[in-house]
C-alpha cells in the first residue's frame, strides 16, 4: 500500500471493508461501470498489499510514573523477521520522546485501518461513519414531517482526502477547528433513489436501522513497524515514550501513639487513564523533572496536525515554563518544611540528577482503575514541639503592610502557634511532596504537607493549632530615637527608624512544652534577648532592607510565661 496515493488508499480500504461486510460499494448506484472496474482492481491490489502486514500484539513491559500526569512507557513487540507488523494500540507521545530502543533501523508508521467492531452506545454513535452502507429511516422532531428513508452514504470528505489546515501562522487554530467540526457534523447524508438527501442533524428525533448488524465498520489508528530485510530471524522490538494518562499521588501517615517513637508509612495511589496493561513493572518517580515539551503532542500521533503542533509549540513558548502542567505543580513542590533552612547533616544519597525511582512490583490494571498501596513503613524518634511563626509585616520599602492587604492574604500573615512533630526521614529514599496525616491511638490529630526531605534530613510537620498557648506580638517605632535619619537609595528618600518589639507566650497546659519562636523582620538587628539564632532570608535579596529571621527555643513549664524583647532599624520610604 506504500505506492498508493493516500486518498485512494483510504477509499480502497473503505470499499474493501464494505464489500467484506456485505454492504456493497460506497455510492454503488451512483457510479459508472468504468469506475467499478477501476475500483475492483484497486481493491484486489489493496487486499494483496494488506496481506503482507502481520497483525501482532504488543506488551507494556514497564511504566515509570511522574506525579504530574506523565508516565514513561516501555513496550515490546515480538517479530519473526523482516516485514511489516501492525499494532492497533497507538501511543500519543510527548514531542521528542518516542524512541525505538532495540533496533534503530526499524521504521515506524502511524496510520489508520478499518476494523469491524461492536456498535457503540447511542450516546456516542457516529451516524455517518458507524452506519455507512445501511438502510435507515430518519424520524424528525417535528411530528408533522414525513420520515426519510435512504442508505447512509460513505463521504469522501473529510474521511477520504483530508483537507489539511496549512495556516500555520494563524494563532486562532483551535477556533477554526471548532468551526470546521461544526460544519462537518451539520448534516447526515443519505443516498436515495432520487439522489442524495442532506438531513439536518438538529432536526433528527431518532433513526431506525433496517436489518442493523451488531457490528459496524470503524476507522482506527494503527502503528506499523517495518523491520528491514537484513533481519532474517525473530527479534523483539522495544520502544518507549513519555505520555499523559497515568500518574501517582503520594501520602504519608505518622502514628505517634508511642511517646518517643513514631511509625511513618508512605502510600501511593495510582490512577490509570492510559489503557489496560497486564503484569507491567511499575516504578514511582519522585523529583522535579524538566519536561520542556510536556504540553506538546508528537506529530506521530494521528490527531496531531502540523497546525495543532505549531500552535502547541507557540503556547509552550508563550508560557515560558520548564513544565507546562502548572495545575499539578504542587505535587512536584520542593519547598522546605515549615521550619525553613537546610539540614546539612542529611545523609548523602544518589548520584546524577535528583530523581528517585521506587520500584513497587508488577501490576495489572484496566483503564480507569485506581490502586492504593503502601510503599514503605519505618520507625523513627521524634520530638513534639510548639512552633510560633510571627511573619514580617513590612513591604520591600519598609512600609507597614495595610490591613486590607493582610486580610487578602490572611494565611501568609497569620500570627499563630502550632503543635508540630519534628523528626528525621527514616526511609532509604527521599520523602516527596504530599499530604501527611498524624494519628495517635487510633484518633486523627491533623493533616499537613510534607515537602521534599532527603534521607536522614530533619523536617517539621504541623499538626494542629496550639490553642492552649497564649501568644502576643507587639511592635512600635521609637519616635524619640536618635537613629531616625534620612537616607537616599537610588535617588529615593528613606527614613531610618528604630523599631522595638516584644513577644509574650504563656503555657496554659498541664505539661511542659518546647516552644520554637520564629520572628521575621526587615532591616538590621540591633539587640535581642535570649540569644536567638539569626539568619538571612532569600526573599530580601532585591529589597532595600534585608529580610531576617530570629529563632528562639524556649522551655515553658505549666503555667509559665516568657517575654522576649528585641529591636532593629529599618529604612522606611
């Protein structure tokens, strides 16, 4: 079939399939003898060429799952030697990721074939394609209109001789495609004794099919592997690609029933929207991959035209992001835990890129299935603390943030104490970003977010608000201070002022607590009680004032109150 024009090729296959199905040639009553002779010759040639193709089955050997809806699929096909091998399960790969791994000389072709299959449900049936060649009676919504009887015609456009959209520079591709689809689906075309009848689909109430078969002809995608003549014996063709449709979501469970030792479990939920597979090796990938063309489908996929391909590239370029799947970015988050900073005492693990592959065995899944399984369980020592984070309430120019702005982003400016669990990652692999639930003696305590934690690295997980700890934070500018002076930065006038602050915490619990206080501020520290640990924050790199954090660790006995004072200078525009 390689030497046939595409339009004739499709027409031949359609006619051959119709003959085999007992429906006759498309438009048989409307064509002349010369066309029938030519068509018969082409049909015989088509049968001879298609006989050279050997239909074979492939197997999904393995799937490696990212957390952003992408999976690396590896499949294999057994071939007997040189020739053409047809596989019906056609992939939809991400651009640039389809590769033949076993034999680079194998040529891959994505095309279509007509097959006979069970008729679809009435909600999804395509009247023009699925009922082609059958006699039907169309009944109309308007009860006064007479029903129309005819044979569903086999249309040459768009099924034969596809009209490609070559307006590659037009950025309204998807709108044009929508309009084109509306036009092609506007009428149901019937061949009648008088000629052709075009029935408006919007007027159809229902369709009666005379002698309807239980099966219909349908054009389906097909993948053909051409094995070169030099391969005179059987071999395995392996190919892999990145595609959408299967992913995993992690979660954690911390059981703190024991006073000093927790039990940490990681669970994975896998949902398969890719297609059925049997006994495929599954690996879970943790990390933040750079998939530059995640939103671009390869031209190898039949549904991708050059217009849609270039449009996807244009959108990808406009977004300017390493991975275009922004809606799932939180699954890939690499943020540090709520304690901030890095644990340089973490155990060095792995080589190369920061991606971790966790094998979870072989699994069988139908399309639409979801699987939940426990990946790992370990124990680790932990410490219960109360964490009080007092946020910075000044902007980049040192001005106090308005009450309106604070109300619009209440979570960012929340001044509250939280019960938290502090522990080190006990697994032999990194903990990835995911929800983490805390339970104690079978009772649910709370749920937080665990971010990326290296092996042996310390992290802190919030559990619930510490309502029995009374806290108060106060700040005021010292108007009488001699530190108040004018400073020019880049031509802008600022005033350096002295700010005095006070932090008070009172423990209303019947047990002692370890209170970790984090006070963030803009400016330069002057003095602070209690010898806190100070650190610079990255977000202040481009502001006139440095962003800082002071950290105190305070032991509070039952009923005890502690007050800490500090002061700093800030440039105020």
